[in-house]
C-alpha cells in the first residue's frame, strides 16, 4: 500500500536488500527474507511482505503470501512491525489488516507488534510524534496502539546522514529488544508456525528441503486454513461494522425523538406563557373599566 515497508526493512538491514520505490501503491509482490550481520555480532533476519490485506488482491493469493511468510519464519518471530505512513490517514483497510492478523495468528500476536510511522519527514519542524498523534489519532488507531502496548515510533527513510540513520535504527532495535524481553526471549509461535516446523522436519528427513513446497498437500492445507480464517475475519468485521452502523442509526433516531419531544414541550410552554400573558392583559383591562372608589 506504499506505506514504506520495504524502505524501512532496508534501513534496518543497512543496505538496499528489497526493492523500494516512491509509489502510490505497493511495490513488493512477494514475501522475501534477507539477513544482516552487524559489527557487534548481532544477526538480524528481516522478512519484507507485500500489502497482505490489500482489498484489490485475491484472498487466495493473500493466503499464499501469508503461508510463505510463516514458512520463512518457521521458527517464529521476535517482533512484527506494523508500518503506517504519516502521509496517509489511518484507513479502514489498515484497521482491517490489524484485526485480520490478530484473527489469523491469535490475539497474542499484538504483544509482538511495534507500530512504525514511516515518512517521518512529513512531520512539521519541532513537532514530535506524540504532538502529532494528540491531534491526528482516530479512535481505531488509538485502539490499535493500545493493543500493541503503545509501542510506536517515527521512522524517516529519507535520512542520508549515516550517523542519524544508525541512531534511528538503534532506537527501533531497542524497541525490538524490549518486545523480546517482555516475552521472555521466546519468539511468537502458534499452531500454524508449529505445523510448518513439523512439516520442515518431515521434509528435511525426506529430502533436506528448506521450505514446504508450493502446491504440496501440506502447503495447500495451510493456505486453505489461512484463507478460511481471513474470510471469517472479514465476515466478523462486516458484522461488527453493521452492528456499529445500526447502533449509530438507533442513537440518531433516539436523538431525533428527544429533540422532537423537547421542541414539542418548548412549544407547549410558549403557548402556556402566551395564554398567561393574554389572561393577564384581560384582567388588567377589567380593572381599568371598573369605576374608581374614593374613600373619605
């Protein structure tokens, strides 16, 4: 979706490992894994993904990419970066992507998520990310950040100063280390990952394969499972949105009824005051017509 996922992945690895272009749409077409070894001995494995929940992509194709992503991370993941762009509004599609991820992998996946706001150069000078979010954070995004433990930071992939870029990278990796520490050093896995690991062991025993082959029975079963969960998630979201729309419509109807009742009561009060004023005027007229009584 052109949010800067590949550019952020390249910044993390410290080199142009993935294709990244300025585009209104997504550039990455398939999941890809690359690795960097830093001077301190740290090994960083990064998986770049396409827009997995792009509404223009067929659900089966998305399921296959998610299966490939799980395949590449068969031993689990230590952190998942949910990349959003500061140049774009938080869309329903992005909110849907978050909910679908949680539905496919389980709610616990949010404990491994970090929200990265790319295109940090879009922030005005002397404006912090917190200041920006204080004025530009819809309820859906607030809920997403909350579920991610409010782990978020801004990232600028246009920085050319290597020292500043390195500092920015360390800030993100420090947040990754926090996620690792919070989760006891254990990578995230669920039965989908465990099934892939099992299949790898079996494939390795048979032919020392490094991945579950596309088109194989195990792979097809995994894709079917993911696609079923995606469809279930979409159905749940549609139901939730329909309920929210119905609730808003009902609240609006009640508001109109309360308003109509208030206007009716106000009208009756005005009529009552008008009658009282008229009666007061009549009484005054009667008093004016009576003869004066002089007492001596």
